[in-house]
């Protein structure tokens, strides 16, 4: 009975387990639940585990979206170089293409818009050159403009045109010509200028060259300057008539100012070699005639002078009292050929020599 009370006291003061009695658990029986302190916590109660916060579940998708949007945003940042003017057009996935604004050269970084286009065109001076050789300009291979003179001699020209794009009409230029040629690209711009200028230059040059003769063209600088000025005026008129508006101006053009004519320059004029040789001989005869007139010589005397100057004839200058006689070829010798020309020059004998 006492033993039972001891067990009851143990039950009142705490719980007992088989482990407390140092007895093994029955074979096949489940280990009884122990209520009390855990030996692994050194007598302390185990704290309940706190639930993890869910904000990180939102952070990962946000980072992925940011990485995907960043290239699109960066593509909307634009700026213009110092030698380019920009024209901006909107036109995203859901909106129609529409004009937005003109961006002046050398602008700082700005946001042009998502999926919006910025087209760049040259704002500085542009040179269009038609050279005779590849090393003399931008064309590939030999090139020139051929035009007949009034006397039907084919003259070949090397020319150059210097101009600026009329940025006051940039929107009209872009929508009428720029988009058609993709002129905001290097190849497209070159194709537009070649197709636009080449035909008008040829027509203007041929029209003006028919009014002059080849002698004046190659021998008179005033005639060549007049022809150049006339071609420049007609070139501007033809360009405006063909394109509808004055899209190309003088190299001195500034936005808001007077447009002016593109500068046209004749760099060189070539004529056929046989014609050039004939003109060289004519100029030489004219030069000789002026020289004879200035010296007061006859034609034979002038030819003798030219022969002496060129070294064809060798002569000596002898004093009058040298007593030397010079006999030319055929003056004696008993050859019997009396028809051969002779030239004899005899100087006077020295004074006081006396006769024999």
C-alpha cells in the first residue's frame, strides 16, 4: 500500500515514463508521449517557428519585369550629333505613325518615346562631285559629264556642287523624298542625291555648252566663268521644278534665312586630243605672230632667230678687222655642182696691211 502512495505522489508531482524507471519499452509497443522538459533544449521550452514573410515572392517577378523593360526604355533615349538634324515620328504597337517634332543638331540626351523613330539628316555642307578619276571624288570609277559645243565638239566636264539641305522644309522633304529613298541612311542619301542632281546637271550643262564654241571654252576664261554661273542658276531652277519645292540651298544657308542657289563649280574641261593638238598649234602661231610684230622681223628673219635660239644654227661673232672669210657649204671645192646654194661671209681686211 505504501508503494502505491509513492506512485500516487509521483503522479501528483509529475509524470513518469518508462525511461524514468530505466526500463526498456515493450517490444513492438509505441513509445509513450512525454510531457515535460526536453533534454535537447537544456530545460528550456522550444519556441514556435515564425512564418516566413512573402515579400520576396513579389520581388523576383518585379526584377524580371525590370530587366525586360530596361532595353525598351533605353531604346527610347536619343540624341543628335552636331552635324545631323533629327525629325521624330511616333508610332508604337497600338498608335498610328504621326509627326512629333524637329530635333536640332547637337541636342542632349532626351526621351523620344517607346517604339518612336528619330530620323537623322545632314545639317552641314554636302558636296556632290562628278570626277574624271576615282581618286578625285566619291563616285566609283571614271565619270564625267559630256556636252557638245556649238561647233559640235564633245567637251567633258569635271564638276562639283556644294549645298545644304533646307531644314526649314525638313518634314516635307522627309515625307516626299526621304522615306522613298531611305535617305536617313548613308546608301539611301547617296542614291537620292545622285538621282536628283545628276540629271539636272547634265541637262543644264548641255544647254549652256551649245551656246559657246570650243575655242572660247578652252581659251577664254571669261566665257567659262559665264557658263558656270548660267549653269548654277538653271540647276537651281530645274531642281525646284522637278521636286516641287526648294529643298537644296546655298552652302551659306542658315535655318530661317534665305535659301540661295547651290554652288556649282567647273573643276576641269577636257576636249578630244586631236582638237587639243590643233588648238595648241594655233596658239603657237598666234604667239609667234605677236613676237614678230613686236620685234619688227619678217617671217624668214623670225624663223632664223628661233633656229639660233633653239641651238639648230651655230654662229660666231667676229670683229670687223679679223680678216676672216667664212665660206658656206658648196662654195668651191670643185664639186662641179653649181646649183648648190652658197653662203660666203667676208670681213674687211685689217687696215694698213698693204697690197702684195
